[in-house]
């Protein structure tokens, strides 16, 4: 019988494989991605038309719609390959069904029983193949909840980034990350937890760009949103963002 640890590792690996497919195809801007090469041809066609029109303009008009559609097809290419990964997914599902233990014979039941959550990439794959996963059994990707610009000691402006998508993911722990150097900024974020209650999350951010600090929820629960942020300390020009943390870093 497969252990929960091994099953979770296998699902993490499938999520990593999905991410690599998405990276290979890209969105048309990433260097080295297949769709980036296609976008170069779109640009070539767009520059064919001469200022005087004529045959060059007609050639561009003929070619451009098809090249643009080709680019869009490649951008969507990752999802067309989900079926390749679904073979392994279905193998896992068949194993669970064959165990005969009705309390653990689905991925969702296994996650609930073991109080652990699937990666968002694996969940995307599983759901695309019709596998039901409860939002609470999937941890969210790193999600920007808001940002703060310090105007002076104890003052500044918070910009809300929006909540976690609760239809897809459960709550998460949160952190603040410096987007410009921060000088002893004591942060209090008023957050909403998974039960809809407000709780204060606190931490002090001090360091160069990229420095992070956990914002600890007073009630110890996972969070879905930050409604407001206040600070003490800091200096004009300090900036930071508040984002969710993932449960782990999946490996292949």
C-alpha cells in the first residue's frame, strides 16, 4: 500500500511536470519559450508592410491572422498536454479505488485524513481531468494580498491586492517582503481568517530588498485576506508587499 508521504510526493512531482510544460510553452514573452519564438514571426509579418502598401501590405494582411492564431495556440499548448500527465494521475486514482477502504479511496479523502494539502499545480491538473479536490485540501500559490508604501515614520499607504481565490484554495500563512529597503518597520496587518473572523498579524521588517518576515496571526489560523495595514517606525521610501506562503516547495 502506498504511504501518504509517497502519494503526496508523487502528486507534487506531477505538479512540477505541469509547471515545466507551462514554462516551455510560455506566454509569448519569456526568452527560450516556444511561444516566444512564434511571436518573433508575428513581428516579422507585422513589419513586412511597406509605407506605400502594395504587395507587401497584402502579404502581411494574408499572413498575420494565421500567425497570431498560431501564437495563441502555443500559449494554450500546456493545457493540451495535460492528458500526458493524466495517465500517471489515473494510475494513482485506480490504486486508491482498489484499496477497498472507502474512507480513503479518493485523493480528497486522503488529504483530509492526513491533514495535508495538495500543491496548486497538481490541483490544476487533477481538476482539469474531473478529479474533485476541496478548496481546503489545496494550498494557494504565492498570492499578493497587498502592498504598503511608507511616507514617513509610522505613516504610509496600503494598497489592497485582493483575497485568495477561496473557490480553489484554502487559507495560508502570510509574510511581508521588502520591495525596497526597510528600516525597522513594525507591521500590524488586520487579516481575515478561513472562518471569516478578523485577526491581527504582526512582524518587524528590517533589511534590504527581498528581506522577508513572517506575519504571525494572533489566533493561529490560516488566512485568506488582509483588510488593512498599519505601521510604526520605518522611513520614507520604505516599501513592502504582503503575500501568502506556500506549505512547501514541491520537488520532482
